[in-house]
């Protein structure tokens, strides 16, 4: 009994398949020369011309721009009276006070300048006054503080150290009350308005640099894609991993990029205007590539051989076979392929 039911079900499926064949085969045979008729709704896409580049991927990381790193090293020794730049990575502005210090050497130079001023009022001597002022300037005393000294008419024991730039405190070597020597680095301030990306390249990739005009940079957790064309290849090979270092300069006005961040670097090579189609619009068969052009009548699609090359996972560049504006089937190529094979069109 079970065997009879299975046989009956099989016969019914066979009959249904034959019925579908009898319905669709005549429709396919009625197709005009070298066309495929579809009874289903299909999506189409037009051939476009765009400026496209070959995209090569590498990886790198963000580093500080050495030209934007500033050491604060007083030209005199002394003691920290008040410390304002008291936390690592604190953001500071140009001209902001970093610390108030006491320096016997500076205090002495201030008094000498005031005494010289008083003396030259009675016995004018421009050279002597300029020499006293120059001594303060050579010690790194700002013009603002020298002007305050003149207006006040008395020498303050303390001197203020100011930030030379906008940036972040990347180094701090003193505490409140600390003593320091002349030329000792007390702070390092890094401006992050521009940063470097150091990308690693294998030796064989060096040949691509002459054909690469632009780079795109992306970072985890950031939607922004940064672009740059400013690059420098370091003239040194890392023998441990056999890689070269390519340095890219990137503008960072919003300070979203920080040293140490990992970067994906896309090199845009051979930027040319090319005819393009999505990969979903091209089908490969027997080593050849085909598209299905929209025919003269509604619902007709003509299989056409084309020459293409891969640009990326989603895009083909058209070398031959189509022109700008030609309309082809985008999705549902599986339906096109099935009907074309029934008709023996390719």
C-alpha cells in the first residue's frame, strides 16, 4: 500500500513537471531571434561611466606628527610653585599657564632690568637697557611678563611658564614643589590638528606607489573616511618582517584620531573613467562573460557576450560589448540563464 502511494505521488509530480514544461516551452520557442522572454518581473540597471580606481588594501596606525610636538624646557633652573598642567593628556591652549615657578636666576635678571631702567632715566643709555632686556628674553621670559614688570615697577619672585601651542599634555616630569634644572624637559605638548598614518608595505608593493595618487583611510568605530594624497616612503626596510613604511599626512581638525589607533589604508591606483556594472549583472559561462540586454519588446532580454575585469567584490569594469546607457538585467540572472539554456541561445 505504501509503495502504491509513493508511486502515485511520484507520477503526480512528473505530470506537474510535464505540464509546466508544456506551458513555458512554447513561450520560450516564440521568443524572437537571440532573445529570452520572461514572465517574471526583473530588475534592470544601466551602464554608467565613473571615475574608478583599483583599490589596494594595507594596514597601519596613527602616530604623532613630529613637527607638531613641542618640548617645554626652561633655560633656567628653579622650583615649581603652582602646577596647572597637572594631569597627563590634559588639553591646553596656546598661551595658557602651565606652571608658576621660582628661579633665583630669573629673579636676579628682573631686578637688574628694573635697576637699569631707573639708572637710564637719569643717564640715558639705550644699549645698556636693551642688553638688560635681552638677558630676560634669552632666559625665555615672555614679552607679556616683561611689560608687567615695567608697569608694576617691582620684580616678582615668581615666573609663569606658558604653553607654546594648542595641544595635549603627552609628557609631564614635575609635581608641585619639584626642583628642576636648566634645559630639563618639564612637559611635552602634542598638537593633533594633523597626524601621521604609518602603513606597512611589502617590497613588491613599492612599484604601485608611482601610480597611486590618493589614499582613503578608515578606522574602527568611526564613520568618517579620511582622504589624503600627502605621502612619504621611509628609506629604510624593517629586516625582521621585510616591510617598508609609508607615511601619510592626515588632517584631524576634530581630533577624532589619536596615536595608536589602527587604520585600514586603501590605495587608489590608476584613477580612470571606466564603464561599470554591478557584479550581479554579469554571468560567467564556459570562461566567457554575459549580460542580458533589455530587448526591443517588453519582457525580452538578449544574452550578449562582454569583456570585463573585476574592480572589487561588487563591481566590474566593462572593456568591450556595451556603451553608456545600455540597460541590462541586474538581479534574477538565474532565471535568465535557465531560459536561455532551454532555447540554446548561448
